[in-house]
C-alpha cells in the first residue's frame, strides 16, 4: 500500500492548474522548476497575521463566536487517511495561517488573502481549509492538533485607495470581506477520493490545456536539437 503526501496548497493551485504535474510531483517526486514569487505578498501576509495575533475574533468578523486569534503559522500533519473505495491512503502536511480559539472550547481556521473576493473562493480555498481542519483534529502522534474545528473562513483584503499620513508615509486602504466556508467533510472526502483515483493510476493523466510547464516539456521532446 502506498501513502501519498498531500499538501493543502497543492490541493488547490496545482490540482486545478495541471493534474499531470500534480501526479508527477506526488507519485514520482518530479517537481516543477521553482518560479519567482514576489516577496511583497509574503510581507503583506506576514503583516496581517502579526496585526491580528491575540486580537478578539470580532476584529476579523463580528458574527464569529467570542474568542481570540491565538495560533499563527503552525505546521500540521495528519494521521494516514483511508478513503473508502481506495486501495492506497494519504496524509496531509502543511502550515496554516492562523487558528482561532473560541471561548466555548472549539476552534476555527482562517486564511488571509490579498485579493479581490470572488465566488469560487469557497470551493477553491475550501479544500485547503478543510485539509488544515482535518489535520488539526486528527494529528499524527506528537504533532500539533486542535479539536473540534467548527469554523472555517477567508479574510480577504482588496486594496482600494491610498492616503498620505502626517509623518510623510503612504497607507493603503483595503476593503475587507469575510468569506465563511461551511464545513463539509463528506464533500472533502469525496474530493480526496477523486485525487487518490488520479494518483492510483498506472500512468499520469493528460497535461492541463494551459500548463506552460507541460508545453515546454513537450516542445523539448519534439525538438531535441534545441
């Protein structure tokens, strides 16, 4: 029996971009070449996490239960997951943005985004949040865990304006949107079943239509003189 390592970020971006690249990374350890990521987005993300650390949950969204933003950027790893109907299993490994500790003893997971909010975020980033929630509730022995996780959400900031401050600096103003992601483990396990179905195949699936990496590999095979 094989045990596949699945990262929450790969279950969103890589899975949707190209399932062939996803298969090659998880099943055969063949990764895409590294691509540059603007460091400014990492800086903005870090500033948001630091700003809300130890703040009341109401500063994120008024409808959240009383509590505070207590845990930031922790690695989580789940126990092996056996999905019904699949021969092989998997485990989840990743690092969440922040976790909320509610006064009733339950928890929430929040992901910070600098973006324009879009309707597909619930389904797309919901996979990532469900992966973190499951890993927190079913941690591998000795790994970080929290249970029960009852709320999942996205804190989305869209830059919309700029102002000058009295000390000569500039400040971006952002429109804030809280996107609640309903917890649906049945749908998440159905998604995982589809992922394992792809990984259990003897050969990788076709390349994604817009995958530039696969297009480059194909061109290199067709034109070895390059």
